[in-house]
């Protein structure tokens, strides 16, 4: 860790020496430690340190961006000069005015010493216990366990100076048998808050169930989608619905329909960096404070997120959701949450007379018809047939094709417990399991 004082001092000197009308610097750096394992044996330990600085400059209404992997002052000054040269080629951006001005923000709890100091030996000891759990059931496990620490800083020529340290711990457990496999994962900024035995126990239990897979007739089934399934759907909604670009371009189902109903009354979707399950960066990549934004409120379309440029274009107020400089995606939600309900997966299964429990999606394609949020994907890592309130048997992986507006209008129950789903420290989804009626399956995986 370099530290707030040193990072901001270097960035201030670079801004002071920049030849541009305006300069914005985004620093991201840190260390990532990773343990990979397969067949219940560790086969790789790696550690990586990286530094990235995004240098964005303005000449009038023209912008140029260059990225470098150093915090060395002279190199950054040269980079700012190069960015200025690039800024002189594209047309003016009529919606750019100036880089944001300082605004207060309250830091979130994203750094934990226990995670920063979690050594390879500690990861190995954790894996040893999980290997023993698997061996007792005659199973082997594969996956990865990572920990790390990092820093994010944003500084510009208008006085913005924001800094946040982060730690991250994430584990993926994939038990494998001769007949099938399953998958479970966990993430936290605080490694000591992860119940590794519980995460492993769930994965191992599902793997023991995922055998003698039977092929199911295609059509509509009641489904219980677990949190990782919802997280993949929400990632797509970030791009095709809840972000500034899709809204302004009119491809989002919210475009021209704010205040109208698109989902069920029990569905509320929002973006927030301050949840009991996880906290995120308190500012965006322009240094603007992140606001809690309600996107869907009890099924009613309420809004989307904006950065300063897209807000000018839409004649709206920025919400603090700028992406990295040069990103083509505009403003998108970085911390999507689905409001909790009052049920549990076990209660959902018990109430289901005929349906499917879906543990994971293999992939999702959300570009079929964005105005209807029509998506398709495949199930993976354990899909199970439920009859009379009990899991009867595993089923072969299925393709689904469904409008998520229709699906989220048919939510029968939502779990009270939510999981944090992410592959990185600065972006995550906080999702419960949901029970959806009449979900459409259109294909089956063939050997």
C-alpha cells in the first residue's frame, strides 16, 4: 500500500504541471494474492502487484484519455501531454462542461487489516479443512481463493481529491463427482466474516444431489433462482436498462416510461454502497459522491444513474456513477441490490408443487430484445426438479429464454437472506433468492 498522502501529493504535482485546460487523474493500485486448487490439492499460488493511472485531459470541450502503469511523476506529466495531443483529434463533446468540483462524501468500511494480512499459509489451512469436508463425502473440489488490498484515488484540476482503501477476499468452491458438479462462492472485504465451512457444505450437498440427471420436457416451470442467477441478470440490466447510455438512446425499457409499472409490487431494485452485507466506494471515478438511487420501487420505474456528462445530455442531475475514464458504457450501477423479502430457499422449496431449483447460470445473453429485457442463458452446476415441496432429482442443464420484465412481474417470494456476488472489490451485487412463476425453458443440453 502506498498511502493516501503520497498518492495525492504525486497526483497534485502532475495536475499542476499538466498543459491542458483541465486534468483528471484516477489511480488504482494494489496487491492480489491467489490460491488455485483442483482435485482437492493446491497447484498454484500467485501474487500480483499492479498500478494503473488514468489520465484524462480537456481542451475546451474535447477530451483525451491515456492509461499508464506507473505513479512516477515525470511519466505522468508526459502522459498528460500525450492525452492532450489525442484530445485535439475528436469532435467537441457538447455535453462536457468542466470536471466535477469538490463535494463531501462519507467514507465506507471497505478495508480490514485481517484481510490484508491473510497469508498464503492461512489460505492453505482454510483449503485443508475444505478438502477434508469433501473427502468425507467421497468428493474432490476445485476452485480459487483470493485475498488482496488496494487503493483508489481521484484528483482533478477543480479541487476534487478523493481516496479510499479496499481489501477483498473471495472464494469459489466447485465440488466434482463422476456424475456432476456444483458451485458455491463467497465474498467479503473482511475475510474473518466468511463462514468457509458453510459455503463448502452447501456446495458439497448440492454436488451429492447432482447425480442421475434426467431430461425434463420443455415449457414453463415455477423456478427458484438462487442469488448468483439474479446477479447475472442484474449485470445485464445495468447495461441495457439502468445505465445512462441505454436510457438516453431509448433502448432501455425505462426510456419514456418513468412512473409506469414494469415489475411486480414486491420487487424493488436500487443501487447502494451502504448495505448491511457489503459496502462499496463512496465516490465514483470522477470523484463525485455516490448517491443511493432507486431504479425500480415496488415494481414502478423510478430512474437510472448518471455521471456529469450524461446528466447534462439528459437534463438530469448526476448521481455519482461515472465509470473509468474512456469507458464507452457511460454511467452504470456498480452496486445493484434487490430488496429482501421474508422467505428462504427452504420455504420456497416446501411451497413449490412442481418446479425447478436453479443454482447457477452458465452464461446470459441480454441483447435479444432490450426493450423487453428478453434474455437467454443456460443452467449449470446443479438444476433440480421439485415436486410436492421436495427435491426429487437432478435434471440435465436447460436453456431458458424469458423476458425479465415478465419474470420479475411473477415473483411469488423473495428470500430474507442476501448474498454478495462479485469478482472484484469495487463492484458487486447484493441478491436474495427468488421464486418466480411460469419461467420459460426452450432447450436442453445434449451430450
